[in-house]
C-alpha cells in the first residue's frame, strides 16, 4: 500500500507532459509545457470501449464493478433528480451545465454528448458512468477534486505496476503501470467536491483521509475499498485476467461504501449486502450509566460513539444528505421505558431534538440548503473524525414507580438521505429510505479480523453464543421472578 507521495508530484507532472505530448493535448506557453485536464469535446465516445468488452478476459472484475455505484453513477435516480434541479438553477445563474456530470458521466462530458442535460444524446458507453475504460486511460491527475483527469483513450490500459517481469504486453492491449493508481489521490480526483464558483468545500473524503492516521500508516482508499478487508488491507489471490497468471493479490472492484438505498432499489442486492457489511464495521458504542437510582434522582447516561473503521469522517461524501444518529432507550427492570430519544415518527421523521451527525450548508440568505450549488457557507459540521469519538449526554429523573436495575439500549443508525427529502423529490410512498443499524449496545464483542469470510464465520459463532447466553439469562430471570 503506497501512501500519498506529494513529493513525487514533480516527476508525475513530467510523465503527464510526455503523455499529453503524445495525445496532442499540449499547450506551449512561453516555453513551458503545461498538461491540462481533458476538456469537453476532447474525444469521441467511440474511442472508449464498453465494459462488456473487457469482461471477456476480466470477467471477475467486471462482475464486481457491474452493479456498483460507479456503474450506476449516471443512471442513479437520486443523482438524476438532483441533477435536474441543478440544471434549472444553472440556466438562470450561468453555472457550468456539466459540472456534476464530469464526475457522474465522465465520458459523456469529454465527448460532448452533454448537454442536452436530459441525457438524450448519451451513447451506451457514456451511460456506464465511472467505467473500466474511462478509469484505465487516466494518464495523470492535475490535483484533488472536481475531476481534473487527463485521459488518453486507446490501446494502452494504465494500471497498478503489475510485476510483469518485463512482460509489458497483454493479449488484447498494451499495459502501462503508474503508481497514481495505487494512491488515494487517484480517488481524490472525484471524492473531493468544490463549489464551481465560490470554491466552498462541499465534500472532502480525500482530505479527511489525508489528515488521518490511515494516511500516515499508508492505508489507502484502495486498501479498504478494493480488497476484501473493510477496515484495512486483506489479500485476494487469483487472476487479474482469465488468460493471465496467478497472482498473490488482485484488487477487487466492488467499490462498496454505504449505499444500501439506491443499490436495493436498482436490484443490486450483492452490493446492497456489502454496503450493510461496511456500515457494521465502521463504528462502535460504549455506554456509561448507573445500574440503580432512587426515585426522583437524576440519572445521567453517556454514550460514546467511535469511528472505529472508516478511513475518513463518519459519515463522509455528500453529507448534506446522509444522516447518522443515536437512538437511546432506557428501561427499568420490568421493561418499562424510562427515557427514549432519537426515534422516528410514522412519516420517517426524526425527533427534532436528535443530534444528527452531518454537514449543513447555508445559502446566500443564511438558510440551510441541501442544494450544494446554492451553498455559500458551512453552517455546521459535527461529524466524527477517523479513530475519534464523540460523547452524547442524556439525563432523566427516575420515576416513582420504576424498578431497579436500569437497563440501557442504544443503536447507531445511518440512512442515505432523510425520508422527507426523498419524498419531496419523488412524491410520498415512492421510496422508503432504509434505516440501517451500524452498532448496538449491548452487543457481543466485535473482532477486528479483516476479510469477509473470517468475519462472517466468527460473527455468526459469537452471535449464536450471545443469543444462547441472553436466552439463558432470560430463562434465569423468569425462574427467579416465579
Ligand atoms: C483478450 C483479453 C483481454 C481483454 C479483452 C482486455 N484485457 Fe486487460 N489484460 C489482459 C491480460 C492478459 C492482462 C495481464 C494480466 C496479468 O498480467 O495478470 C491484462 C491486464 C490489464 C490491466 C492491468 C494493468 C495493471 O498493471 O494493473 C488493466 C488495467 C486492464 N487489463 C484493463 C483492461 C480494460 C479496461 C479492458 C477493456 C477495455 C481490457 N483490459 C480488456 C487481457 C485482456
Ligand atoms: C474508479 C476507477 C476504476 C474503475 C471503474 C475500474 N478500475 Fe480497474 N483498477 C482501478 C485502480 C485504481 C486499480 C489499481 C488498484 C491499486 O493498485 O491499488 C485497478 C486495477 C485493475 C486491474 C489490475 C488488478 C490487479 O490487482 O492485478 C485490472 C485488470 C483492472 N483494474 C481492470 C478493470 C476492469 C476490467 C474494469 C471494469 C469492469 C475496471 N478495472 C474498472 C480503478 C478502476
Ligand atoms: C471519475 C470520478 C471518480 C473517481 C476517479 C473515483 N470515483 Fe468513486 N464515485 C464517483 C461517483 C460519481 C460516485 C457516486 C455515484 C452515485 O452515488 O451516484 C462514486 C461512488 C463511490 C463509492 C460508493 C459510495 C457509496 O455511498 O456506497 C465508493 C466506495 C467509491 N466511489 C470509491 C472510490 C475509490 C476507492 C476510488 C479510487 C480507486 C474512486 N472511488 C474513484 C466518482 C469517482
Ligand atoms: C480504513 C478503511 C477505509 C479507508 C482507508 C477508506 N475508507 Fe471509505 N469507507 C470505509 C467504511 C468502513 C465505510 C462505511 C462507513 C461510512 O459510510 O463511512 C466507508 C464509506 C465510504 C463512502 C460512502 C460514504 C457515504 O456515506 O456515502 C465513500 C464514498 C468512501 N468510503 C470513499 C473513500 C475514499 C475516496 C477513500 C480514500 C480517500 C476512503 N474511502 C478510504 C472504510 C475506509
Ligand atoms: C468532483 C466530483 C463530483 C461532482 C462535481 C459532483 N458529484 Fe455527486 N457525487 C460524487 C461522489 C464521489 C459521490 C459519492 C459520495 C458518497 O457516497 O457520499 C456523489 C454522490 C452524489 C449523490 C448521492 C447519490 C446516492 O445515490 O446516494 C447525489 C444526489 C449527487 N452526488 C448529486 C450531485 C449533483 C447534483 C452534482 C452537481 C451539482 C454533483 N453531484 C457533482 C462526485 C461528484
């Protein structure tokens, strides 16, 4: 896992200039050679291969990518709904029409099939969103954020520097290795978003990672999102191509994060399940509360939420949409609820007093907005940094009738967007945003062994053990009450 090497930027630039020279993407300014990010209309979409073509030899990798949010980046109905709102605003306010599409429909932009922004002129290959041939003809990145990629479509596919022992030619195409592919700044091209006009930071997954101890330890985005290990690197032995050699590790292409909403609606249950698995590895809870209290006494309950597994803030990405919150239930010995917070009403609305971990942007009038193009300032950001914790303090007065001991139950929940926002975009009853439990208290101890198989196996055993123990406890309590 190579860490981001800021120092190598100079060398990378030289390589980029050479590459740009070859493709004719060259500017001569006072003797200096400047490589520029690929522009609208630089290519024809026919210069890019459809992903199906790659699947003849890279069948496994195709199967992983197919159904991922990268493969749905253009099609995604949630994105499309927000895009159409952006397009309306862009027409009035002279914002760049294709701003969103440069990340969500990259081939459509560089081949000038957008605008029209309804997508009616998009070719099949553009509709594939962030796809194989787009990603593997990136010859350089001009920096972080707003998609500053330099492309060179053609017969050479760029990738990690495979240990080819001099064998540089695959059966179907040339191969060039470039360390950019092993570095987080490759992903940083699109996973930081800045406002197209006022430059406000709208999303900063790369920066959050870069400032974390994961960056220091050399644990890249690829280590968690392109290997079977969710909270670090785990090897995946196999073949990169069906007609290639066995290798000790092949990078996976599921690109799973936290999206169990759109993946489920689009019928991509493999990716949905993986997203649920990711969310369950990201956080942990610990609780401090007294076991007993006298009637009329104040009871203080403290819940510590730790971002234990995500290599960036929790949540990250488009966090004006995402919601993370704690539901807390305190019961007495007979199961009567003494205190309850963080619940949802029948319309899926959160109790207004609930602390929601997210970012809130303000428009020019200082009012909160979910439309990032209206954002002029950041109103609040209370998200949880990597490896850090936040403390939630709750208290209540012990009622007269309550029976000791006090029992605390806590759940940490995530959803991709508020139900209200989805209802306002698509109409009530169109979609139900799933509410996903990331962590719970009390719960059997989690282990930190990376890898799906190991975790599922061990988790199942621990889960069974926990069930047995808690059933046994219940039996025991029942017999004592009699
Ligand atoms: C006819 C078979 C075939 C087809 C079709 C094919 N490839 Fe390959 N590709 C290979 C072989 C063989 C290798 C070398 C695998 C190895 O050495 O482990 C390879 C390697 C690669 C690599 C690895 C480079 C590296 O160093 O990480 C990338 C990237 C790649 N191919 C991308 C693509 C893309 C994108 C497409 C579709 C546009 C595609 N390939 C189509 C056979 C093919
Ligand atoms: C978001 C960009 C992206 C997309 C989309 C993508 N790849 Fe990759 N791919 C990468 C990166 C980055 C690596 C190298 C990861 C590393 O070395 O850390 C890689 C690695 C590879 C490798 C080498 C694997 C290995 O470990 O030996 C092959 C082959 C490959 N990709 C083929 C494909 C094919 C085929 C598709 C489409 C089905 C595809 N890629 C889609 C970014 C992408
Ligand atoms: C060309 C721009 C681009 C590049 C480069 C790129 N991504 Fe993405 N990525 C996107 C877009 C756009 C989405 C969101 C699609 C959507 O939700 O509609 C996305 C989604 C994701 C998701 C899914 C998030 C979720 O909520 O489930 C993960 C994980 C991810 N990317 C990881 C990576 C990693 C790791 C890399 C680097 C190897 C990378 N991406 C490179 C544009 C990009
Ligand atoms: C230590 C492992 C780790 C590293 C390193 C890491 N991630 Fe993640 N990532 C996770 C986990 C676990 C989740 C699921 C929990 C969450 O949403 O944060 C996640 C979620 C995401 C999401 C979905 C967020 C959402 O709520 O929609 C995106 C996008 C993403 N990661 C991109 C990246 C990018 C880009 C990098 C590198 C700059 C990166 N990740 C580095 C573990 C990691
Ligand atoms: C610099 C690249 C970039 C630009 C520009 C960009 N996005 Fe995205 N978008 C992403 C990435 C990366 C994600 C995934 C992050 C995550 O999962 O939280 C994403 C996710 C989304 C999502 C969430 C989709 C889902 O399924 O949950 C919506 C909605 C969205 N973008 C809308 C837009 C709109 C509208 C614009 C233009 C105003 C835009 N984006 C511009 C990169 C970009």
